[in-house]
């Protein structure tokens, strides 16, 4: 069952991406010949209006075939106004950009559902204190519940921990509850070294407290959940781009790159944990798909946008020879990346 869910989840990501291209192409009057989920031999097809809708045998992507996509393609005079390449530069750019945009919007939507439904969290109640650390010295006790830090309301232990970590050596104003009393206190988190998610040493603030372990379920209203969804997606985009940079800097090993096999396996694992972990993981992959497609590599959406940007600067279309060369280089790079990703996936399977 989890395998079927994984296939459907991957299909959803591809469908949403291609739907973005499709909707904007239709919006600007482009003749869309085919809308396909998958590549290779046709498993199912139906023509509705001008467009043939397909499901194909190789479920590693999809495509929207637009009339007159290539400048060397002969165009019927009756369909000239509906040819993709005869559209204005900004229209072509928006059609291309719409795929990654829809993947990003899907991620926001999924996180909105997560925050509406609610997430389990640790209650911001102190369980243990470390001797000679700022919290103990300042008089905090086990059972104290943190209400706010520097005026920011604290709903979970993670909210509190993030603010403390970001304030090494800087005084912070803490409001906490002890029984029926509400107390204001100022504490300076101790400077300490810790590892970030990339394995680098970073300076963080510590108070020397541990959670009580008490669980709470936090859900948000319609608009607050939507805003939290946008913020979560922004954080993931920032982290993903930083991760790509760290990979080029060789801080993150290249064997972290994964392909469809790894995504399929991780989706199955997420599905086995329940609804919220599954849609959270799908949102994460959707954002990564958007970023990957926006890389300035010919063949990818970002490569097409780069070409359109160059054409806007020079005021004329690039020669077909230059475009063909760029596409060949881009395809070679993409194939190398895919082979490397598959190699990593296979090695992970052998290593268990």
C-alpha cells in the first residue's frame, strides 16, 4: 500500500509542475498538443479539445508539448498566433516559470493543511536544570512554564529553543509561570559551540534546561496557518540553496545526492508514519523540485529562463546554433547528475 502511495505522491508532484506550464500556456493562447505524465510508451491517452492527455510507462517526470516550441519548427500560418515561440518574451518566461511556481504553491498548501490540522510538540515546561548554568543561577525551577521571550509568545519548546540559541551572550527577557504567579526575569544565555545540520561548528546560546516531556497539540487558524506555511517554505528554500552551496564547497558529501529510488523509498517510509509526515515530506520534495528546475542549466526551466534573460538584454533571439549547443551541454550535465544520483541510490541499497 505504501508503494502505491509513493507512486501517487510522485505523480502528484509531476502533475502539479506540468499543470503550471499548461495553465499559463492556455492563458496566453498557446496551442498545447500534449499533456503527459511520464515518458516513453503510452499507457493511456484521451484527446479533449486541442490537447491529448497521456499517461506513459516511465514515471520519472512529464511534459507539456506546445506547438511551435522550437524556432526551426515549421509553423502553419493559421496557427502562427498560437505558436509558443511567437509569443512575447515575458509570456514565454511566465509559462516556463509557472512549473516551479506551482510546485512551490503546492508546498505552501500542504504545510497550510499541516498547521491547520495541528502538530504534536513539547510543552515549554522545564523538566531538569544543569548546575552552574544561567537558568539555574537565575533561579528557574523544574515545572516553570516559559510564556514569552523578548515579547514573543512561546507555544512550544522548539519556539523557545530557537530564540535562546540565536542569543549567545545577549540578555533576553523571559516571562514564565510558576503555579499562579507570572514572573519576569532577564537571563544571558551562555556562549557554546554546537554542530549545525551541515556538521559545521556554530556558536549558540544555552540556558542549561531540559523539557519535562509533556506533549501538546498545536493547531492554527486559517490565515495564521497559511502564513506559517509560507514561512516554513521560505525556510526550506533558504536551507536548500545553502545546502547546494555547501555541497559545492565540499562541506556536504556529494553522496547525499539522491535520485528517484531514494525519493520513492523515503516517501514509502513517510507514508508508514501517517498522514502528516507524508504530506510534510511531499511538500519538502515539491520545494526541492522547484529549486532544481530553476537552476540555470539548459534543458531545465531555469536554463530556458536564462536564455530569455540573455535575449532580453541583447534585444534579439539567440541563434539556433547557440541554443542547440547550450541544450546539448545542459542535457549532458543532467544525464551525468542522474547517473550519479542513481549510483548513490544503488549504493545505499547495498549498504542497507
